[in-house]
C-alpha cells in the first residue's frame, strides 16, 4: 500500500495494530478521522490517553474500575457468598448484560495455556484461593469459555480448592464447546448461569 504522506502511513500502521483491524480498514478509519472536526479527534485521543494513564483494576475482583473497589464489589445489594470466576473483563460485561447474576466476580486475566506460556502463576488464581479460604464465599461458579484451556483452568482451580467447604459449579453447556463467552447471546448465557451444574458432574460428562 503506497502512501502520499508519512504521517498518514504512521497513523494507519498504528491503527492496524488493533485486533481485527487490517490495513484497509485502518486507512478507512484514519481518513474518516481526518474529515471530522479537530476537537472530535482531540477528544478521542484525550480519552484514550486518560484511559491508559489512569485506569485501575479493582483490588478485590480485578475488573476495570475508576476507583480502588469497583461498583459491583462495592454494592450492598450483591450476594457476597456467590462468586463467578471469568477469564477477562469482557466476560463480566457479557454476564452483567443478562441481568441473571447478583453475586460478585473474580477476573483471572486469562486461561492456563502451556502453548502460549501462560501458567497458573500468570493468572489471578492465588488471590482467588486466598479469598476462598476466608470463609465468606459459599459457591464459586466457573464461567470460563468451554475450550480445552478453559477446562484445564477449571480443573486446576477445582483441585486447589479441595478440602474447602465451598460448592463449585460450572455454567451449563448451553454455550457450545469452543465458543467464547463474550459472543454468546444474552438469553443463552443467562440460562447457562441459572442452570449451572456441580463441577464434579461436568467431569463425568
């Protein structure tokens, strides 16, 4: 792709680094921004810079937050004895959109994947086990995507929780094997949460 401007080429290159954005789409987006009022582009760049520099992660659940404790964890209306374990922040958003869950969350930050060099120590599993030992949690829902990596992570956490008086469950298989949670429709995902099954039962299936 030939560019008449080095500035344009640099902007397209940086935009194309975003997931799912090829160079042609990046060019279309950059040209669109050039057509907009300068203040609109300034607001976009300013919001991204502010996000990158000031965003925080909830010290309790590791969800993205503007404060030390996120709104979900701080809400007195949430059932603190019920914790849903998810891979990342997008899964929290997907489950919240179903309006079928009233507990808290714990964001792992990924899944165990030896092929990608991701082990348990790279994830927020140790803090989850510490919370589980605190005695307030009565049930942990493993809501990771039903992939090989997700199942491996679920089993690892299950073994780490052995001996604790905590019920472990997993979302019902209304989510097709291999699917990512964030792409499931709200009705299917909501039913999978409500119709969750004991984790031991999922090992037999």
